[in-house]
C-alpha cells in the first residue's frame, strides 16, 4: 500500500476539517500548490486533492487553485469535490498529471452519470464513499442517507470503477485512529481496489492496516500537525 498526502482546499487555502464540519477549519497554508510541492519533494507517489467548497455547492469552486497544483507538480493527482457533471470531470481530467477524478454524491444519486463517465474515461474514475455510522453521506457530508456504505460499494461492482476511497467521517481530522474494521468489511465485500481515509494519528495506525486489502492510505491532519512524518509513514506502509 502507498501513503497519499491530502491537500484539502477551502476558499483557495489549504485546510483541514474536523469530522467534515465546515465550521471546524484549521488553515495550514495560503498556497495549496506549495503544500503539494512539499509532499512531492518528500517522496509522495500520489496526491489526493479535494475541493471542499465544491463538495458542498456541487461545482468546481477552487478550479484555479487546483490547476495551479497541476502546473507545479509532476506526480499523479486524484481530485474530488463537487464533480457532478461531465463538463467538470472532463475539465479536471484534461489537466496535466491528473490520474483520476473522484465521484462522490453523484455516484449515489445518479448512477447513470457515473456509468457514462466510466465508459468515456476508462480507468480514470474513482468513487468516494463517505460514511457516518456505516451509512453513506453525501453533499459534502451534510446529508446522511439510509444506504449502508458496503451496499453502495457492492452496487459499483462490475461497472469499471478504478478504485473506492472510503472515509469514516467520525474519524476524519480527529487524530483518534482509523476505523480499520469498517474498512476491512468494505474491502472484503468487493474486488474494486480500496483506499482508506480518516483518523490516522500515528505509525501504529498505518501498521494496523497490514493484512487488510487496500491500495493505499490517505493522510491529512497527521502530516500537517507533525504527528506523522511522510517518509516514516511511507516506510511503515512498505513494512
């Protein structure tokens, strides 16, 4: 598995939220592209970028800030947040170094849209499944549905989705440790590669994922706060 640093953008700035709450924001940099350059310089092989404003509003609110990142780094990027139409997905996928885009809300509410994107951009469409209490949350985590996360993951099986990014919202940005059991349950239920996200606070948290079938781990606050170093995290992921 690989370690994937996160660059979350709100109002053009690099921030971290606590449990996805827009009123619980810590600003780490006025220059998201500079943070991406830093993670690349430390050896990141893939960077996870989220337009937080876009996730709530359903549009590419921080497109220019994200475009600036693509112009400054050479490692692959995956981008999510508010991608709910083909025009937005295509605009991101046309940028340099963008490996894939992440569809969240629309994967739940508009499966036909997702299937069309997968056909048009094979291997470049991932799905973000964000869960609270095991149930899928959408619209920037504002609305929690009645569908279990595992159920949505199973619905994606066989449709060509490149990967699933699974986030336990209750752990995200809290530095309280990941929900390894829930991640394992989801990854065991499908053949689609899974990336884990939320709650990493220490090297031991990374080691806890050994034996779980995942492609990688997204880390945000632990890297920004300094509780985990990227190089140490990558070494732990390699075992």
